C-alpha cells in the first residue's frame, strides 16, 4: 500500500515539474527580452538557480543532519546527470547550437571549479591516503571544511557579478532573434514564481517518493544519494531544459545545465560545508574524477561543430546508463 501511495506522489510531482518548467521557461525568456538580457545569461543564472533549489534543500538538510554521503553524492550525481542525461536527452530531441560564450567562458570555468574542488580535497590528505588501509579508505578520505565552503561562496558571488556585467553587452537585435514573442512583465514574473513553486514542490515530491521506494529495496545511503536523489533533484533541470529545447531555446537549455552544475559546486557545496564540514569518502573521490572526465567529454562534443547532435546525445545518455550501472555494482 505504501508503495502505491509513493507511486501516486511520484506521478503528481512529475506533472508539477512539467507544468512548472513550461511556465518558468516562458517567463524567463520573456524577462530576458524585457531587460535586454540574453537567454543564455538568464539560463545561467535565474533558471539555473531556480532548478538548483531542490539540490540546495536536500544537501543543506543532509549536512545539518550529518548525512555527509547524501550531501556530496547528491551534488556529484546531479552534475553528472545534468551533463549526460539532461544535455544528451535535449540533443536527442532537437540538436543544440552551442553559444561560443559557453565554450569560451562557462564550460572551462565549470571544469576548473570541479578540478579545483578535487585537488583541494585530495592533495592535503595524500600522505594520509597512502598510509590508510583499504578498510579505512572506504570510510574516509578528505573533508570539505567551513573555510573551503566560505571560499566557494565567495567564488560564486564573483561569478554572478561577472555574469551580470556580461549581460550588459547583449544587444536588442540578438534578443529579438532569440525570443520571438513576449508576454507582459507582471505576467512574466508570475510565471517565474509559480514555475519555481511547482518545480521545487515537484522535485521534493519526486525525491520523497523515490527515496521511500528505493529504501524499501534496501539501497545504501551513498547509492541513494548518487542515483535516486541525484536524478530526482535533477528532474527540474531535465524537464526545464527539455521544454527549452522543444521551444528552440538552446541558450536556456544549455545554460540551465551548465549553470546548475556551477551553482551545485559553488553555492550548494559552499552552503552545506559552511553549515557543517563534509567528510568525503573514496567513493565520492571516484565520482569526482568521473565528473571531470564527463565534463571534458561533453565540452569536446560541443566544441567539434559548435553543437550537440542527436548521435552525440545518444552516446551521452548511454554513458550515463553505464555510470549508473557502475555505481550500483562497485
């Protein structure tokens, strides 16, 4: 009976996500034209922040309760999901033209932030890592300290200020091509607010129901965080980007996925570790290395012809399926 109730919650939550994402994309795209801001910048900021709220809620709550494995595996799993599943699915629906600013600015920054996080965690404890037994390594490797969390938040603020400065370079001609129709400003903000509420509520409903269903099958906390919770909290990004791709808003679709990854690394891990230092086990170190590899591969795909085609999208979705299988069997 409990499983049936959770399945019903799952379906209702997914409907809320779809409707919320549709309203959010329409509102964000219209606001972009009202304020002479490119849809790419809107995707990297407003949409990315809105769809990252579920990850923030889950990871912050996990940090407060001491569930470190869920706090970090949720972020890493969500970032891998955003790149492979979200962008891969969008490309399979409609080939995505990649803005040159994404390739020159945001993709490299995302990869740099991931590598910097990996190095900051691993380098200070290399000597300890070598001395640890295999049993100890499975339990603990490093830590994301409060100081590191504050540093991540400072970098995040600098990144947002930089994007705001960049948005002023947008031209009306550029915007008129990106957004053919515009709704009234009050209605645009209403769409944004209602969309965020539906997205957050839907995301939380999916996570709640999926965690209950997964727990009934005896899945571990790390595996739940990396797969079920990560996929559940990434559903807003997936649905929003898919809707954006369907509406030919490639800037929103790609900007949402890449922007969400940057938000997850800097804002969510920053807030979570500032609340409570996060212990990082060896499984998360592996996942961080996988995330760096996936980020580079995705950037290579995007750079080849300045787009993501259906074939590359299919390969990315297959890579995500393989990563999930690896997470389950390791």
